[in-house]
C-alpha cells in the first residue's frame, strides 16, 4: 500500500522498505508492531503528538520500548512544558488516526524531535501513515526527510544504584573508621 510517507520518501530519492502487518485495533502498541514485523522494539519508533500550550505542537519520536520524558522534550523544544495531545485531537491536527500517525504528510509541519537512540541502528521502523504499514529506513534518512532534531527524550529506566552513604545507613555501619585490611581476618 502506497502511503503519503512512502510518496514523500520516493520524491526525496530516499531508499526505504514498506512492511505490512495485520492490525489488532485493541493493541496498537509499538511493542506489538515490533513483534509482528520481526524487529526489536528499540528499533520500532512511535510517533507522539505533544503540545506545549495553545497552538503549540511538537512531534516526539521515541523507541517502542521507551517512555517519553516530557521535561526533556520541553527543554529540547524550548517549551515551558509539554504534554500529550488529547487523543480526540490527534486526527484533526495531523490527519492520521492513532496507530498510523507519521510526521510525513501531516496537516501541518510541526517541529520533529527524535530520540537520540535512533542513530544507533542501521535501520529503524516508523509508521508509514496508515495502520498496518511501517516504513523501514536508515535513521539519517528519516532525520533528513522529517527535518528533525535529535535529543534525549526518554525517561531513564535503569534502576539507580543506591549511594554508598545510603548503603552504610541501611546496613548499619559498625566498622571502625580507621580499619585496614589487616584488621579483618
């Protein structure tokens, strides 16, 4: 199926592949899409429309296994704050329905910010502009076609290690302050 995204990439002479999959309207998650097209979730990027206030919209493109950090997006986009656009407003603002949103051919060319992890891969997958169809292309080509900027946009999901001080307080630091290795058998 030829989509607006595919047409735009062709007009820019950008190589890509279209990957179709069966849509489950009850599960439009990027992780499910990744399974269906046989790519790791970190290479399947979801397109989120956010707002920084009245008439201020920004696309945030993040990997399927990540969560958007609104403070990081706001900082990158020069906004005071950022939040998701209500679902009822997505189609009127973009022309696309949930599960098929793409930056290509949207009703307006909103600023596009892509999480910096995209450049770690040879190929990424993004919505082609219709549910059930993904574009597979090189991240640099996507950034160029989308006229996007990269930034750190996702929440840190790695658990933070407790500080040594916190460990000492939790364990109860009964060690003498000037102990040496020789003091311990």
